[in-house]
C-alpha cells in the first residue's frame, strides 16, 4: 500500500541524478507518476467490485461466509499485484486516510477517487451483464441496503469498521515504524473480519466506491449517503489518531 510514496521518492532521486535526462524520460516519468497509478486504481477497483457484487448475487445459500471471504481474498490479491503501482487503495476512504497521514500527494487524491468510482461502476456493470435479471434483481445487484432502518447505528457501524480498515492500511503501509510486507494479507483479513462482524448490521461496506457502483447499476439509492459518511468519518478518525498519537516521529504533528 505504500507504493505511491516509494515511487515518488525514487522518481525524485532518479530525476536529480540524471543530467541531462534521456529523451522521453520526463514523459515516461509523468506517466508512471500520475497516469499509471490512476489506471491501476480503475482496473483494481473494477475487479474488486465485480468479485464483491458477484459473490453477493451468486450467494444462493445467503451465507455471510461467501461474500466475506470473496471480498477479503480479492482485495488482498489486488493489493499484492497492483500496490507497487498505485498503493492499492481501491477505496476513497482509504485514499483520504493515506493522504491525511502523509502517504500520498494531494494532486492524486481527486483522480484516485474518480478512478475508483468509475471502476466501481464498471465492476457492477460486469456483474449485471453476467447474471440472469431475476437473480440480479433479487439481491439488488450487490448494492447495500440499510437493514434495520436505524441510520445512526448503521452509520456508526460503518465508521467503526472503516476506522479498523484504514488504521491497518496506514499503520501497515504508511507509518515507517510499523510498516510490514504482510500488509496486503492483513488488509484482506481485516475486510473479511469486518464483514463477519458487521455484515448483518450495515452490510459492512467500508468503501464508497463499492457502494456507488452497484447503486448506479441497480438504480438503488436508499440511504446511500450512509455508505459515504460512515467510511469518511472512520478515515478522519484514523488520521487524527495517527497524526496525534500513533504515528512515528515523521508522521506525528505533535509530541515529536
């Protein structure tokens, strides 16, 4: 997940060391620094949302195990193979928390979010195209729904689960003191654990792009804001904890 920061540092050092730069180097560097990461986020989010929606639509036995394992495995694998290009966020809440914790630059934040939302629509569209209409409609195409109609409880559940997820991301990939090569595996397990814990409360979205894609494909917008507000609040709380208390000396803004 720390691929964005690493790529930026390598690019800066390499550019400074080469004098004069080879013809075409600047173009390639801009592509690898800005365009390629956004393409990786688009591609990875598309695949993640497709697997997630398909696991829900095809969950004939209505067991929470199938979507929990599918989401966790897909996310872990995609972070492993695309993380060195974009950081492997595939989630606007994750991108926000990583930016606030110093793991990526501001110029990439909005393009990442747009790429992730577009990827969510592509993944959900693929799911809709592959399943029979009656099967697809029975599960709302994998779109999220407020189960108990208690918006406060649902939003709180989303915030807490997103806090857990973004903390694992930022502490495992951004914070140098706790950074680990096992972070893709840990993030996938965190998503699986959260779905087991909160799947019956809110659906355990934790990802506005995962909510947005199937909402567009199935035209299901009931209380859709919950799945933006909850994960965003969780990301903001994570940034506060890490910037003030848990981060290393470089990341903390107080008590250095």
